C-alpha cells in the first residue's frame, strides 16, 4: 500500500510539474507577444543570430519540442526555409538547459537566508505575489506576470511532491538492483529517450532524474547516458508533428533527429573512450541535481559547437533522406501547428491579411484600368484574383476563428478581431472589381467612347482612388494612421482632399458635431449602403456616346462610389 501511495504521489507531482510549466510558458508567450514573430523574420538569416533566437524563444515557451513543432508549421506554410531553421533548432537545445539549473536549487544546503534559495521555501511567496497580481491588477501585462509566477510555484510544488515520493528508496535493494542495470550505456540512452518521448517534455524527465538523484543512488555513469537519451526523446514530438506535412517540413524533423543522434553518438564514444584510457574516478560517485544540470548543459553546448559549422551538411543530409518530388511542392495556407504558439500565429495571420489587402488593391485598380483600355488578359486575371480573394477569406477566416479561442494577450486578441472584420471587406473589393469588369466588357463590346471631359474626370477619380488605396493599405500594415495624417499626405490632390473633407463633414455630422480624431474606418459606414446603387449608375451612365461627367449628379455619385470602394475594404483600427 505504501508503494502504491508513493507511485500516486510521484504521478501527482509530475502532473503539477507539467501543468505549472504549461501555465508559465503560456504567460511568457503572451508577455512576449508579437516580438517573437518579428524576431523570426529578422534574425534567422544569420546562423548565430538564429541560434540566439532559438535559445530565447525556447526559454520563453519552455519547450524545445514546441519550438520544433512551430518550425515544422512555418516551413509547411512556406514562411521559412529549411536552412533558416537549423540554427534555431541548435539554439533551442541550449535554451532547454535553463530549467534544470532552476530545478537544481532544490539541492541547496545551508542555514539562515540561504534556505530561502530552496524552491520549497521561496515558491509559496512567489505564488502569493502571483495570485495578488492576477486578482488585483487590471493591466493585462501584470496579470500575465502573475500567471508566470503562479505557474513557476506550481511547477516547484510538483518537484517537491516527486522528491517526497522517492524518499526512502536509497534503502531499497530492489531500487538499487534496477539502477545497476542502467550502468549499460545503451540501456540508459533508451530509457531516457522513451521516458522523455512518453511525457513529451525533456525538462520534466530531467526533473524526475534530479529527484531520483536526491536518493544518492544515481551515479554519474548511470545519469550521463540517460541525459543523452533524453535529448533524443524530445525528437518524438517533432516526428509526430511531421505527419501529413509537405516534404520540406518533414526535413525539419529529420534535421532535429539527426542533430541529437550525432551529438549522442559522438559524446558517448568520446566519453567512454576517454574513460577507458584515463579511468575517471567520478563515474562511480553519486550525482546530485547540480551535477545533472552541468552534464545536461555541457552535452548540449558541446553538441551545438560541434555541429554548428556543418549546417549546410545537415541540410544536404535532410535533402538526401527525403528526396524532392517531381511535382511542385505545395504549402499549407497557414499551418494549424502555428496555433501552438499564438503570438507567432497572430503575426503570420497579420502578414497574410496584408497580402490579401495588396491583392484586393491590385484587383480593383486593374478593373478600373480596363474601363479605359480593355485588355482580355487583365480581365481574366481579375476573375482569377477574385477566386484567390475568396480563398483568402475562407481559409484565413477559419484560422482566425481557431486562433481567437486560444490564450491571447489583449493586444493580440484585438488584432485577431480586427482581422476577422477586415478580411470580409477586402473580399468585397474583389466583388466590386468583378462588377467593374462587367461594365468594362460592356463598354468594349458596344464600342462606347468617352468624351474628353469624361475621360479626364475619370482619370482624376482613378488617381484619387489609387492614392487612397495606397494610404489605407499602408495604414493597415502599420496598424495606426489617423484621418488627419491622411489629409496631410493627400493635400496635393484636390479631388482626394475634397472627398476626404466630405467624409469628415459627414462623420462629424453623424457624431452630432462632436470634435475628435476621424479614422479611416469612419469613412466606411456613411457610404457602404450606397455602393451598389452608385455602381449601377457609374461608368455605364457616363459612357454613353457624347456623354460628359459635367452633370453634378452623376459626377458626385462617381466620386462617392470611388471613395466608397476604397473604404469598403478598410475597416481599420480604432484607437
């Protein structure tokens, strides 16, 4: 019965450990926010910068396995190339070494203030401060810090439970005989790999080993192969995540496995070869938590230093193992594996939305251009682009809905909400482009010719609309551009300035004359309802033989229609 209770306590401690790590990594990820995504874009071009980035992100998300899964998703989406991921993978192995050092504080001995360094003594204080921050603070950033502190305290409580569950094993003959079998290095590597693969966390498996080492029955000779095997076990997650992805993404898992296998084989051969010559005395001595942390760090740093000059060779080996197919490689639109790291997923979704905005701008401007000079190829491209915009709205919308259910910071949650609203408006720009294409086709088929005045005014409208599309998409990309800033940029264009002044007047009238900054999105609402009606009376009305745009009614509707089309896709960000 006592043995069964100890097993239950060990499993409960492991559960607290894993849950605490999950809470802590979630809080760290939200705290980092979009900085992770921005760093990925700028730092992975350099091998050493990529290594530093891999270490930092792994510390932030507290999992080298999650880091590799994220890289698989990025490559599967075509966002990163295989060569960019190798340095990040190496850095992530170094990033995993921090957690064991923190856990090794449980072995601190001493009196007085030194006792406060022991996790079981300081983690309750951290838990209390964390709970106060969560319950009392209104700022999301401080609450995220509170979650990190509570997660750390829960993690340390799990370590304490696991430690209490193995107390007394030092006197067990059965336990001693089991450990004797692990003196075989190959068996030690296998056990380390299997345990880590099952619980999907190298930090947790290292924590278990540190707990067992507290019994004084684990020697360096037993621990070293197990630690090396733990690094191989982290590859299981990457291997599972590579199922169902394209060949380039599978190569990421191959690189990760190859890196750890080569490191383990080289280190085992080197260590036991030198041991056969010099007969290291420490091999038979008991290892403690600090010793395990030191071995774990030395192994990962040495492996990274050893293979760092051979990143090109690792890439070639992955290409050899997984041969490229004859047909063109297809990429996932936005791989759902990215949802595991929400801050990265938000950044990639934002980039994809910008691409959609750019495509919508190209489509509507192409449709306007063929009203004056019809081109069959351009007309066909408009239909193709409209299909692409529909695909963007479908797949991007699905991804954003799934992302919105994840644990997001307030800023990221606001971005997701804005993107969900905006993609529908960008797609509608494509619908208007198709309508304009039909009108242009009718003008071409009926050989309708614009008068000089009509052509000149239509060109003015085109110029104004082009500029407002450029300004608004730039505003979307930057996430913050007020209406007054747009007015200053557009001051040289009289037609555009007049249109913007009209929108500002209508918006302030709708507000009851209240002052305040007018945003781009404010221009969307007064005109959207009249877009389709204005479209019906637009180019066809002014394109009659001998027709002119001098008629104030028609001209006003055309300008309104042009501005409305621009704003139709631009429900942007309110301050």
